[in-house]
C-alpha cells in the first residue's frame, strides 16, 4: 500500500495491522521517515506562524527605540538613535536587549540582569546569553555569538558555565573594538522588518530540526522497547508474529500517536507534555492491536474458559 492509504487506514482502525505485518521493515521505516518530515514541517510552520506576531511586536517596539543597527568597519555596530549611549530594554519578562558601545559595559550591568535570556550588542558583534540553561544553576551563563563578521569568532569562543565575572571578561575580550581594529561585517544596516523575518526563519528552522530529531528518537526508542517486550510475551504463544513483523506493526502503531501529539502541541496544557500524550495514545493503541492479533492467531479453544485473552 502507498503511504497516504496506509496512513489513513492505521488512523481509521486496527483491522489493517495483520495485513501490514507482511510489509517489509524498510518500507515501514521509510513511511516513518516520511511522516516525521511532514510533521516536522507542519510543526515548524504552525508554531512559527503563531509566534510571528509576538516577534513582530517585540522587534517593532525595539527598533522604534533604537532606529536601526548600522555596521561599520571603524566604529563597529551602532544604533540609529543615540549611537554613543548605553541602552537597555526589557522586551518581555524572559528576554532583554542591551547595547554597550565602546567601553560602556560594566561588571555591575551583568549583576542587574533579571531575565533568563538576553541579546547583547557591542562593537564587534551580537551575543545571545542564557542563565541557568539546562539547570546549571543561577549565576551560570551560556554565551553564543551570532555570525555577522566575514571572519567570525572561532567556535571555541562559545562558552558555557560562565560566572557573571567570567561572562564580563568574555564580552570585553571578544566584543569590544580595540584601537585601530577594523571589522568586516556581512551587512551594512538592518531594520526591524529584516530582523523580524530573520528571527521567524531561525525559529522555524530550529523547530523543524528539533522536531525531526525528537520525533525520530522518541519513536525508535519506544518501538524498540515495546517490540522486545511483546516478542517475549508472544514467545509463550503457539503461533506468533516474527520479530521483524512485530517491529513493522509497532512502527505503524506509532502513526496515530504521533499525529495526535503533534496536534496537541498547538493547544497543550502546561502540566501535560506532547511526549506524555504520545505515550498514552501509543500504549492504548498497542494494547488493542496486539490483543486482536493474539486472539486472531491463537483463538481460545474453550469459549467458556476464564483464561486471560491478552
């Protein structure tokens, strides 16, 4: 069967799974890859569309204050308005924007930050920072530079686990323009519209990549676990599917759970993650499918027997 027909049938009921057991493993795995790509694209497109208005509002408000960002060889990055003055803006309760021209950055500035994320604009570039990333603790920072220079900072300048003082020295070393230094930027000027489109595109790409890998890893891990467990349970039965057949059945059983979890991600409650929804739906589907398969292959000899059907 083709991909779309198979997808429709596995989402419509469980009767098709005995026939799907005869499919080749690589065909089932190809269908899984195809569904993963489709869901990753839809998640990236949908969530970026939902977040785009907020991004436009934030960048619009920011660029109303700073005007634009100009990139020059001798002075570095400068705002269109008040280019020689230090500027600080709280974009929302989780993100801030800080502009430090020349040598205006002070250690006390870092201590005053009260958001988990921020963007810092200085002479030589822009750095994204995050505090307490991956539960490293308060006062520990990640610093990642954005590539704007034709000769960008080396990869080893991306730092993790920095203290406030270490972050201060990192920024002073890499982002302050030294006397006589010239920076060759890729752009001459950016405005709010360009930054908005760039951020939306980056968000979409990040969601696509994250969804692609997380869906594959989640599905493959779940399928392998349940296939091993089910093969051991079937080993006691007189007639049972082969291990490759169990794998194929469980791959296709993941399709409805993946679709429901993807749809749920657009309306999810804070207390229930899409992964939890996937596991619940997958387990219920698994129970129904293999109960039917077991009864089909090993019908009870005595209809009045109290033996467990599963």
